[in-house]
C-alpha cells in the first residue's frame, strides 16, 4: 500500500473540496494517484466544490449562536442552492458551527479578504513601510516583508481564513468547501453580525471611594 503524505491529502482536498478523510481514503484506494483519486471521489458523489462556483446560491439558513451568559450573540447567513439541502442536518450543523466560529473570533470583521476595503490595505502598507525595523533594508526586501505582514493582518480579519475551532488543521473556507463537496451544491457564507451586550453605550464611570464618602457624609 502506498504511503500517503499530508501534502498529497491537502492537494486533493484543495482540488475537490472533499473532506480530509475522504481524500486520504481515495488516495489509498488509488495508490496515491491524484487523478484517479479525483475520479474515485466523483464516482462516490463527492463532487468538486470548485465546479459549482458559477451557480446561484439563494437558499440556505440564517443561524444564530448565543454565548453562555447572553453577553454575545451571532447571526450568520449561509447560502446553498436548494431548500432541500438547507434542510439537511449536515448543512444546519455547518451554519451553527460557523456562528460559533464568529463568536470565538472577536477580531474577525469580514467574511473574506476580498471584502476588506482597499483603502484599509493601503493604510496598513503605509504604516508598515514606515516601521523602524525596516529602515535599513533594501526597497525590494522591504516590499516583500511588508506584503507578508499585510497579508497576515488581512487574514486575521477574514472569517474564511480562520483555523476551524473544531479542527485546527483546516480553515473555515476548507470546511465550507468540504461540506459543499459532500452535499453536491455550492455553499457560501454571505454575511454575519455580532452583538455584544452594552457595545456602544457610554457607561458612567464611578469612583467607589467617592461614592462611599458621599453616602456617609450625611450620617
């Protein structure tokens, strides 16, 4: 039996959108041959998510997650192509898990890097280019370092680029693609909103010592 590497599994998963274990089994069954493993997955009905990109996903669910204590609440819309798939337990689990993912990632502000405003990226580049640790480096080296830092920063803001909370070996995007492959429809995370109790309300700051003094002064 052929030895299957993690790199081979990832390559097949990226190509087909199938789950990690499905990809590993496909490679084992086909002696590590990528093309034959891809064909094997398709015969099993685990189609490539990439082939579905041109389809319209207008069905789906709005899911929610309320964190313990009721101080954080999440609403998320995840789309698929048909109401039939929207009723599937696997799709509903995906929606719930994505809502939990948003709750667990307070720094995430956008669904994907593509949604981040261009002026934000430009501002980040301006800040990074002016940092002292790059002052003595050649221009081309500075550009590469800065681009790497910007890419990292933008991914920190993107939901799809986050490591999945239930399996740190995959990203949320890979989770969505794997589910899409198994259910046979295009699936996309459209939007989310995060509610934090008291956010935006200006709270009155009290000085405990002064409060006690005021209460006792009349006694």
